[in-house]
């Protein structure tokens, strides 16, 4: 539940001008305003599970989008029951005034393919059906070498742009391949968000080599048995997942409200995985290019 210091669960991932939301707990739209993220930028919402602290921000956000006369479609992904929830909101509150498509997840794998990135899902280990998500940037073109293009008599302009984008072009009836003038494609960035879960081999596999893992850590290590009973992780368990997966950075989230001082939690996690932060409201983290 929210505290004076921490709101409910939601992560906004900026992909160019577009934004996707990973969970949308109560108060999300107010935090978006504080973070200067326009509602119209949100193209997709991915719900991990149907607990209130992860989806009760959706009704208000849909109403605000309607008040702003949104026309662009919105896609919402989540476990079975998500469609009934959105339908109930619409029946009770009216609207929304724009197309909303709900995609209910039934199996692990790629669930969305958009310009520039895909989203994968795997099952989390929580009470009831729950999912974790990976936002995966598509491979980016390798470095372009103008001197090589000139040597092959490719005129500067549109053809250079096509070569940079990975296309082959014809010049004077000769085929110039993109790989002749660019370095090999570079792997895109990978961000994994667990939602609520016990430590999970499936999540560890999905997080392998990720640039950023956002893993729940509801409890300190002294409550490891409580964590297992409630379907959550401790700080050290989350850090162990990060270490096993070989991720570059770990952010711990979903910290229980019983912890006013999170520094001991951070110290415990860093003993296992040094590159760890604990999330705070409105924390902004840039995932650098490879």
C-alpha cells in the first residue's frame, strides 16, 4: 500500500516520443504530471497481475485521456481477467472515448512488436496468475562509414540514409550492400520488470544479460519465510537473481512500508550484487546505449 514516501507500482519506459507503462497503480497519473510525461504519449500499458496496487490507476488515467479528447488507440496487456476489469470500468464510469484493446496473456514469449522495440512476457511466481515483462530494443544499425560509401561511388543523401538503415542500394546498376559500408548491427537494450514474485528461474532466464533489472524486494532478509508465504522476494534474493542473470544494473522496488530507513536493505543487496539501487518516487534512470 502507498506510504507518505512511496506510491504504488508503476514504471514509465520512454522509447523515443512513446511511453509504455509497466503496471499502473493508484496515483500513477499524478506522478506522470510531476514527471512531465504527457498522457498522450502512452501507447501501451502492461499489467503484471490483478492486485489493486498494480492496476487501480488505470480507471483515472483512461478518464483523463478521454477528457483530453484522445483519439489514438491504446493497448492494455495483462493476465486473464484484465478484459473484465476494463469492461467493468467502462460500464460504470462510461467511455473511454477512444479505442482500447485488451490483450490477455496465456503463454510466455513475445507479446508485442512495435516500431523500435518488442515486449516479452514470462510467468512470475506470485499468488494467483502474474507476469513479468522484458522491454527489448530492436538491433540498431552499426556505425556508418562515409569514406567507404564514397569509395563505392554512392552519392551523399537518400542512399546514404538507406544504407545506414540496413538497406542495400543500387548505384550505376551495381548493388552496394549495407554491410559494405557499416559495422555489424548493435544489440538493442534490454529492461526487465518483474512485478510481484518469488525468486524465479524463468525470470532469471528472461533477464539474462539485461541492461537493467527492476526486481521487487518487498522484505528484508529477516522475513524470508514471510516472503515465500506471500509470494514475494527479499532484497538478497533479488540481488541473487541479478547476479545469476548477469545483468548490468539492478533496481529494487515494491519495498514494504514497514521500512522507513532503506539503507540497511541496500547494504544487504549490495553485498550480493554491488550495482544495486533502491527505487524512489520519480527516480529517473537512463539506460545507456551499448
